[in-house]
């Protein structure tokens, strides 16, 4: 199974062209859209999101990840094998949290190049063919790379920021709920929020935080939109009150 | 074939995670996105939409339906078999019109539970695995339930409201066009609208209603957007002038 | 492989219903979404977009194309075979540039009709079944048609207009970059833009044009949105300064 994690957006020809390459090079491989709207041009916020969502996929899953504002620049194209799952994409920090939270990690720098490599669409021309190779059980086409070279040691283990706002207006933070002691409150946009277990725990219109279905602390409003009610967007800071 | 009918929205990781479960539990089953933008948190409007779109699918189709504002609350998880098609989702009225318009109906309450059931994402954790079981020809994992228990008898047979606004700005009502006598006019937002057969029947800019390709009375403007021209949104009342 | 090119939008039941037909009539055929947001109701702009994106697909690909403001009107439903690829859709100019830039072209007018043909959704009722027939290696169900009958000779070889704005706010023109001499500047919204090779060539915030990954001249802003910075939308004129 190849899982797509990109900031290509829902519209436009980008995801479709990648899928056409995957279909041609790895016919029959299942391809699943996870995020097409990862934080745009923001590998850091994306890294916390990816690390929260990847572990629920089975071993052998290949994550084809493209949040790559430096396409055409100098970041290396990389492959990682982390606890039995594969990751293909730019070495710009996008895999930092997946790597940091892992047991066993191996890294490669992709040195394979396609016949034609566009300057702006490595997702289609470089990363998708490599993901297809892995789906066909080939080895990563490149040299082993010291994983530490791409580390972002200065990034925290949990990111106290909004990293994603979903269709319902719920705002995910980059904080794993499991690290927060019982009774923790979160402060965003000047509001102090209690923890709830489910939406129906709370009065309609009340803002709260809860552990979402992938373990992130998420800010929501029962029968409302937290993004509008609190004025939240990606990058907004979150304070932890324990 | 498994058909998805949800209010998860187009963006975000929800549909992808459900598809990953379906792929794992029912590999090879075709999965089709019908609506990812059913009326959000609105099982009633969604029920009329689903009942209009489901009958065109072949027997054996499994509809995985999640419009579930009460997730984590008390509504029962259910399976219905209706005229040879299967429906999996919350027993919150979402299947009311499918059931009411049917010949033969059987209902079950799902009593199977996964190893890990999140509080907020039964679509992934409960309903998708059950849909996958049905796709693998298993029986519904639960007890037969009296279908009448979930009935919404107070809901009308046709809903004289806007239930969906599409990409073109066309506004679908919850009224089957076939029940409307010849010469029927619809009144919305203070405007009296005549019936047309096709868009090109009407002058550019003129609002009208017509029977859409799935049998619903739909309000449109030739070469324009009815939602903007008339200020329409989901829930707006429609009056029938016969 | 069947590739979808429509203006159905990302939301709503249109693409899903077409895919259900394709699955029923050509089970196992891969279906790829290329554009669901081709310029709405605009076969001319769509024609330049399609001609830029189609050639990268392999021979034998079937393009199911629906940008069809005249549905229910008089435009003929057509099939084209162009350099080994198939195109199915309305004969309203949508295939003009594909045809004009081709080596070998054959055209048919579809005379097959389904049992039930809705007035407004030929994509599902007529074009999808025909695409499925082609995917099953059937001949086009119709009579050979003189391709010149649907020609739009008055349309230019390259369209000096914005034809698409993507998720990042980049604005594609209908001009092939390869026809522009070195040193060409493009003028849009009163601004004179230089050519760049990659985004990272330019200072953040600077507008420029570049050859996109499918050969079109595209207007962008490094780390910004060209559509907002320059106020661009589909149909805006572009001037070529050589």
C-alpha cells in the first residue's frame, strides 16, 4: 500500500499525475490519499502531523510524502525505513518526528535520476518512481545516508502550535495528548480550554480540547467550528497549563 | 463495491484512513466516493440525498455512511439490507428515507467492537470494518433489530428544503420531481420558479427548477450560480405551488 | 487506464457516479483523476490545459473529458483517437488543441445511446459507458466523423490567457513555454515578469514566470500566491514581450 501525504491540494493535476506514474510503475499497488492538504510549504508542522498518522498503518506501507518548498534547491531526496514502514520524500525535516520516535531507522539518499527531471515537480518525476520501486520490492535506489545529517535537533518533541485545521473547523495541535497530565488545560487565542472525552460531553457552542482519534490534542467546539469561534489557524501558538 | 457517503469533507485524513481499513480488511474491493460533503452534521437532509442517489447503484452495493454528529453518544450503530443493497452507519435517521421507500428491509444492531474504538472516529474503527466484513460476504456482526425503532415517522416523505448545493451553485431540494404535477412552480427566497427540461432551455441568467439526473427537483441558473443569485443554502425552505 | 478531465468540481456526486459506471462496465480498469476542476463551463481554456497534460500519459490511455456547458443542447458526442490515445467527450472544441497538435487523428460521432439518458448528466450516462467500452477494447460506438467539422480554426495555437489557477496560487497560461524565445517577458495585470528556472531562483515575494512541469508558461511568486499578489483569474489576458 502506497500512502500519499502532500501539500498538493485537492484540486489540480498534481496528485493525479503522481498516481499515473505509480500505476504505470507499480501496477496493482493500492494507493491511498491520506493528506493532500498537509500544511502548505511547511515541513515542520507537517512532520508532527505525519508522525501522528503514520503509525496506524501496517508494516510495509510506503509513505510518499511531498511537502517540499525547496524543490529545485539543495535538500537531498531521501528514503527512510522506520519500524518496517517506508518513507520517500525530501530530506527537509519532514521525517524528523517519525525518525525521532522510532525504534529502528535506516536512511538512504536517492541517487537515481529519471530520464527527464522537471525543476518543479519531483513528486511526479523522482519520488513517485522511487515509491513504485519500493512497492515492487526493489531496494532504495541510492546510498546509505547518516540519518543524523538531516536531523532537526532544535525542533521540540511535541509542537505547541496548531498544525492542521480540518473540514469541521477542529484545530489539531502538534502535541500528543498522552504526554499531557490529567487536568491539563490548553490556552489558545487567550482562552483556557478544559479537556473533554467526546464532543457530546460538552454543551453546544463550548470550546474544549480532546485526544483525537490519532492521539493528538485537538481543539473543538461541540456543534460549532473552533477555527472561527477562536480565530485559529496553522502556526498559532498553544500554551500548556498543567 | 463499497460506496462512501460521509460529511468528512474532501480534505483531511478521514476518508483516507477509512479506505486504508477497507483495503486491509477487504483487499480488492472497489471503493467509490459518492459524497464526502453530505450536509455536515445533518442526518435529516443527508437522508433525502442518500435515498435519491442510492437506487442507481447495483444490487450488492455496500453503502458506508457516516453523518454522525452524535458519535460517542447513544445512537446505535446499524446495518440495513434494503432491496439487495447494504447500508452501514449510525442509526440516527440517516437511513430513514432509504428504508421508508423500500420494498424489503432487514435491520441489525452492530454489537461487534474493535480492539480499539476511538471516541470520535467510528467511521474508521467500527463502520469501515463492518462494511469490509459485508464485502467479504460475512453476515452483519450483530443482532436483528426492529427497524421501526430508529424510524423518524415525523419526517415527511419529501423534504421541501434545500439539501445540497453543488460545485456549480445548483441547489438540490429533498423533493422528488416525479411527485410534482406538471406545471408545478417552486418558490425559494421569494422567487417563483418555472420548470425547465434542460439548462439550454432557458436564457442565460434565468433561474428555474428541473429534475436532476437523480430525480430530485433542483434549482439552477443557466450559465450562473443559483446559490449566489438567489442566496440559497442548505436548510432553506422551498414552497410547492401546484 | 482511464483518465478523468472534468469541471465537475471536487465535491458532489458527479465523479463518483461516473466511476461507479466505469467500475461496472470495465471492472479492473485503473481510473485516475487528472482535473476535476478544469475551467468551469469553458471548453476553450480547458482545451489548452488538456493538450498540455495529455501527452505525458502512455499510449492507450483513455481520456474521459467533460466540460460541457451545452449538455442537452446540440454539440455532438465524439470519440477521437490521437497519436494512440483516446478521447471521449463533447465535440465543443474541448479536443481542438489535442487534435491540432497531433500527428494522426481519427474521429467518430457516438451514436450509441443508453437505455436511460438524463438531460443533464451525459458524463455518467453516455460518455462513461463509451469510455468503458474503449477500455474493454471495443470500437468506438458510432460513425466516423470528419474531424474538421468540430474544428475551431479561429482559436490560436497558444492562448495568451490565464487558463488555470492552482492550489498554490500559481497561474498557468495557455502558452507553451517552448515557443517563447530566450529573454521573453510576460505582462499580466500591468506587471512585467521575467523568466526563472526554479522557484528558489527568486527572492521570496517576487513574481516571475517559468516553464511548469508540463511545459506551460506559468506565473508564480516564490513563497507567495501569484493569484492574490497580482489579482489573477482564469481568462485574464497575458501579453508576450520578446
